[in-house]
C-alpha cells in the first residue's frame, strides 16, 4: 500500500470540509484497493466487537459489498449466494456448537 492513510467512505472528505477542515486525500490504485478493503473489513469488525452496536454491522456490510463488487458480484448476486449456502449448509439460527466430528474412514465408498 502506498504511503500512509486509510480507506474511508466516499463522503468523508466532504464532511471534513463541511466541519471546516481540509482533508488530504488520494485515490487508491486498483492494485491496492482490495488490500485496503481487507484492512478496512478487519477494522470495522473490531469496531463492532468493541462497541457491540448494530450500526457498526452496517459498516461491515458496506465493506463486504465493496469486496464483492471487486469480485464482480453485486448485492443481489451476493444475497443469492448467501441464500443458496444457507439452504445447503444452514444458517446460524439454531446456535449449534460442534464439539467433535468422527470422520468417515472411507469417504469415497458407495453408500
């Protein structure tokens, strides 16, 4: 990643100017953007852990959407992928905690 700084929401520089400040910004290069998004995701998850506030989850989701766009997946497609995975593997609503799992000694054997 070039220089210093962190990825911020698009309107943050405008909001800083509205408060009388003068932001020093640059546009992330394509090659560094995904790396900056990954760092931002960790930052936003940590902020949620620290605050336990639902509005911090909105920031996590926003970064996830941006990462998905980088993979060529829009919000609707991402939701379809999420729903398909929920059908195939379930969600987290039943609060299931796996203690152990005995592996099948012959996973490729016909059943």
